[in-house]
């Protein structure tokens, strides 16, 4: 085993078939979203909204860390009991998710993750009486990733509200300290992502890592260090995600203790950030013992598209102090476990997606004449320099590659700042851009994010070029950039016999 962020990670094979133990859960679209429920704040709680101004670069998709300054954090000892993230423009408005969105905002105290939220903006309000103890001398970091889907720079402001109970408040005397067990599907990597390919899995559903090769099946586990009680959790997925499941393994037994469903709003089911994730109710309590193994499985739909760089995370607040809790390994204890889901927020206006509408901005590649025969296409200035569907004249014609050969794409934008992908989409791929359009529903290949960044913490593939497979059949292919979906391109494979 090895230690990550102060928690032990087990390389056991006990969870290869963990998905088989999953008990029935609500289907993502079969039920209406549950109610928004927030625990009562203790008397004396102070809610403060902190603001962190940033300038983001054109097309930025960087995973960054920065120390929290004195004016960005509480000034006295006390308890962090709630965290609500947001992202604003300099004028105070909230940008729509298809233009700029907050991939994640994570707060760390002394290098341990405390609270985290992703694009769906799940809010954390711990059950009454529990909190993260904080000292002004603590080292606080923000880990953030802002995704700028536009080719222009922008001034933005992180806004995060911290519900804080000072040590001087009478209610502070009865508080119980919690820490976060950050259970993800990729072994606590700094950028824990995996690919879900269209058509994979069983009956249109793919569960990661249970349905992955055996060598990956135990990467999603964390070992509990002390006896204690879990008091809160909620899931995090990406578009296409259905739910996450949290399991506990003790010896040879594995039980599921919570399923967090993704409740989608609007018309773009499964392909938008317009979702709320199910969270535990305020009286959810699970007793854990030293040596127990926590694990998470994430289930995605695979009928609609491939979902690249997906996630499956369940950050779980756990206390080492006596706090009750049921034993999920006994019949009576499991029956008494409240697995009712609640929401931390309803539909968010900025998360509504407007992609997929008719537009005159793109040519229908299938109707275009052949372009030049090329071995390489440059990607520069947010354009595919040959075959870009927004370019008029000869530059917009699909480059031709002979069957059995490959076409290389090279990112010539600043590769430490701007990443691009070549991701096939079904022709004509000519509707308006958003989170729900285009989708990776063409040939099941993807270039990854062409660019370079620090190993282990970057979205970049750490390569600047990529070549198409040499076994593509003759035809016209359309593709887009997953990072900047307004970018659309085409190429054509011609029969070598022709």
C-alpha cells in the first residue's frame, strides 16, 4: 500500500466485481429530482463570501494551485461547516457553462483536501454539529481548473461562501471534527480521469473500474486509518454519467452504503452540466473500522457518445470521534441505514446548455470538393489550418489522405497554455456549439489534449501531435475540439484503388 494525502491506498483485488454487489438504486431519468435540503447552521455561524480575481487565458484548461491570502479565508480559529462555490465575470454576472465554467474548485488545509466541487456546483453543508477545524496558521490552498471554451482572454472572479463557526461561539464546544476521505476512481491522482467509449459495457452502461481490465480494478480504494463514522458524501460525474456508488469492504464482505444519482434538467439529457448530484441526508451515519476499505464505482451511459476524460468521485466527511452510526455489515444495521438522497441545489440557470441549434456558421463537409492531398494539418489560432469548416475557399476544403495512410495533426498554438483535440463527430457536425454539441459520436478515436503540462496534474496528453488511424475506410470525416467545441474540421480518406 502507499500513502496519499495522509490516507492509505490499498492495492487489493477485493473489488474487481464490486459493481455486482450494488443494490438497486433510482434510475437517473426514472424519477423526479429529490428536494433541496440543507442542515441547520449552528447559532453563531458566520457566512462570508470571498472573492479571488483571476485573468484566464484564451482557451485555458489548466489545473492550477494557489495559496489563499489573508483576505480570502477566515481570520480566527473555528470550524468550516459549509462551502458554496461560484464563478463570476468581472461585471458580476455568471457566465454560461458553454462559454466559461469551473471544472473544479478544491480547498486544501495543510495539503489535505477539505471540500471540493465540480462543474455541477454541488454545495457542501455538513450535518449540524460537524466541521473541519481551522487555525489561521494553517496553510490553505485552492486547486482550481477554469475551462475557457472561447478564444479570448477574460477576467473572472472565484466567489466561494464559507459557513464558519468561530471557536468563541457557544455551539463550538460540542463540535466534532471531520476529515475528508477523497475516494475517486483513479487512485487519488491529481487529475483523476478515465475514458468511457461509446458501445462499451453491458446494455448501454459502463461501470468504471469494475468493467475495466483487472489491472485497473483496485485503483479506486482507500483504507480507513481509525474507527469512526462517515457523516456526509455526494458524487461527482461528468456528462454521460448516471451515478456513483460508495462501497465498504471488510474482510471478504462488500456492501454499498450510498448511491449518488445524477439528476439532469432540460432537454440535453446525459450530455450537459445541467445536473444536480444526490447527497446524503443529514442523519446518514455509517460506522467504519480501522482497516475497512472504501471504494467508488462510476456508471456511465454508452449509447449516445464516447465520454473522454470522465470522473467518478465521492468525497466523504468522516469523524474519528464517537458519533454513532450503523454497522452496514449486519442485517439490522443495513436496514436502518438511511440512503435517501437530497439535493444541495436545484437547476442553475448558468448550467443550461444551448448547443445543437441550427446555424449557418459551418459548411457541410460531405458536399465539399476535395482539398489538397496532405500528410499534416497544423492547428493554430483556434483553427484547423486546412479543412476548418468555418474557413471559406480552398482552406476550407477537406484535406485528402490515401486509404492506408495517416494524417498528422500538430498543435502550433502555445502548447503549455492552449490544448486542442481531434475528436470525431457524426457528419455533418454543423450545429451550434455547447456542452451537448458536438458529441464524440463518430469513429471511436480521440487525440487527447495536444499540449504539455506538469506530469500527473495536467489535462494535457504531453504530446504536441497525433495521427489518425491508418485503417480508416474511405469517406468524409468530421471532427471537433473537445476543449473548444466551436472548432470544427474535416478530412477525406480516398480509396488507394481510386
